C-alpha cells in the first residue's frame, strides 16, 4: 500500500473527500516526523514504535572505485513492529478469504 492508497482507504472509511483524507494523513505523518526530529519516540499501540537511532562515523568503501571514504555520523528512523501486528500478519498468512479486511 502506498500513500495515495492509504488516503483512498481513509476517505472511503470515514466518508471524507480525498482532499480532506489527504490532509488527515499528512497531519499524522507531519506530527510523527516532528516528534522524531525532536528526539521523541512515536508509539502506536497495535502497530509498533518509531525511534531515532544514532550511528557514529565510520570508514566505508566506495563501491565503484573501492577507495576508502569517511562516512559522517547520522541519525536514522527505525521501526520496531508491535506484538499485535506481528500476530495479525502471521494469522493473516494462514487466514481464508472470508476473513474481513480491518482497514
């Protein structure tokens, strides 16, 4: 599922225009991004949590030339899946076609 498909699902589920649904989705993503930028953890019960991990500088290799390069320290978002989502995905792989779509 991509962002436009998510917007479509939200619009259908809560009877909104696509524009309003897109605004809602963007608001949620912007709030999550803002929290991560400021070092906060984002936890969504039943889904998982997002945290920012810091990585130190290291010496890497340029894959084209093979020469050593210095990679700067960086921060990257990291998603840790929650138990409920793990369970639902695993059960979904064994489910029949009669299982209703929750979204």
